[in-house]
């Protein structure tokens, strides 16, 4: 079993984008998953079973002007996830992903602090605005994401592969 939850691509103002930013994002987010997948997959294949869960920011589904390289890395990782599932499913390897939305992590807290400094708005107001955009009216917790990852990695989800599970409190109302 492998659960990938690594890498955070930097955000860039569009005017600051260059080829290095794109490379950095792929190294930080895409290859930080691909390298362990490659190593673990080689051990799973001879056993004929295994489970890989990739926790991937849903930002790979919608272009954000300040997160283009990171979004592209997330998008590539989602494609790799479903592609690996289709490729290695016949050998007993299940690969799936989770797209967490706003989750109360230190990274989100730092983003709120930065936005408060930039806008002059109180952090509490920014958090309230974020919650108002989420149908469940709250942010997720790391523990909730961990429980879904544990379920997907377990035999309780033995028929789940090639799926990307949205976990955003209903914020992305898409099929």
C-alpha cells in the first residue's frame, strides 16, 4: 500500500512565469509522486496485488492564473492516476486519487494569513467567506482526508480503481 501526499507547487504571478517555474512545479508535485509509485509498483507487481492512493489538489481541474504550473502538475497527476489504474488493474494493482478541497492545514492557514496581509481583511472574515462558498459551510480536516485515504487503500474498497474522489464539502458541483 502507498498513500502519496507530498509536494506543494509555488504560486506565481502570471508575469513571473517562466520555464523554471513549470519545471519546479512538476518536480514538487508530479515527480514527488511518480518516483515512489515507480518504486512501490515494482514490488506490488510480482505479488499481484496492491493499492496506491494519490492525494491531489483539485486545482488541476480549473485554471487559476496564479497557480498554472501547480495546476498543470495536478492535472498530469490525475491523468497518471487513472492511466496507471487502467494499465495495472489487470495485475491486481488499484490506483485512485482524492481531490481534497479547502482543508484546515498549515498551508491553508498560511494562505489565509497572506491574503489578510494583502487585502487588509481580518482572517476571520476570509475564513467565513471561504466557508460560505462550501455547501457544507466548513473546511475539511486532515483527519477526514486520512480516513478516506485509509478506506480507499483498504480491502473495503477492493473494487475501486481509476477513480478520483472529490472531497470538498460539495464545492465542486460537477459530474
